């Protein structure tokens, strides 16, 4: 964001180019890491979810890259792609207000 703040002149085309470049880079990283995870886990199926799964460019690039890697890539319908960050933030606020605290060493493993 500081880059955008400092560039002169501030033009819509430059901002659009920067946003498109960021999107391209972010998608490429997501694809690379996702396909690497599939390879390491010997998985031939990949399900993409969350709000980002509604991005058409991401969908097209994932389908192409996964297909080339021999992996079936699945997406939910667009209207089912939601970002629940607001719900998570709302719950965190509620828990914090009620005294819930933890350190940075949270256990992310599910207990059976």
C-alpha cells in the first residue's frame, strides 16, 4: 500500500496494473503450494474453498495447472464461496470480552 501512496502520478491504469500483478502473483503462489501439498500427500484430488474460490481467474488457472499435474480440482458453486473472516473476528471479540486468552503456541491438532 505504501507503494501506491508514493507513486506519482496516481493513475487508475497504474493502480489497476499493480492490482492485477498482485493477483497474478498471489494465485501463482497458491497454485504452487497447493500442488506441492497434493504431491507430498500423494493426492489426486484438490478442493478449493472459501471466499477466494469465487475468483474466476483463480479458478481457471487452478483447473489448468491441476489438470497438467494429473490432479482433479474441484470448486463449490460461486454462491457457496464465502469468506467467514467477519464471523471469526466477531467470535474472537466476544471471547476476548469474556476473558478468553491464550499464548502464541496454540495447538492446531484436532482431538479425537
